[in-house]
C-alpha cells in the first residue's frame, strides 16, 4: 500500500487520501474570498482524439461567465473574444495588481483593456 508522507503524517486508507487531497485543493487564503471562485471536481473519462486533452461540456451546471485577462497577459485577446460562442453572455475584464495593497483589482484606464 502506497503511503503519502506529509512530515510524519501518513495516510494509508484510500478514502482518507481522497479527503486529504480535496482539503488541499479546496483550501484558499481567506483574503481571496472576493474572487468568489468555485472549484469543480469531475470525472474525465475520454481524451479528445485531436488534442489529447480532457474536456467537460458546458451545461446548466457548468457555464462560462467571465474571462479575466490577468496583469501579465500578453496573448491574443481579440482571438479569445472571437472564439467565444455567439450569443454567450460572457464578461471580459482586465485585471492588474493594486498599487497600495496585496490584491488584484479591475483595470480602470483604457491603456491595457482587452
């Protein structure tokens, strides 16, 4: 049986391992609560034959609502906007690092809006 060593703390039962992993993946610094992030765990059964990646289809339970271009984003924002399905109600936002605090805020000026 494989053991996971976390500084002397050993987990041997499969369910205990899964619970521990879920705790790690769902724990966030409280200061980031404003992001209202939701994390979803799902089964990925089949690889896409073309890309070799795994995908989950959008549904009533899983919808894309917003795309945030981060402070260091240097990709092709117009291409990303174009790739989003017609009729989708998706918000596009540009973020930047705050000037006086340790946080990320919405870019207000038009200088780096995507």
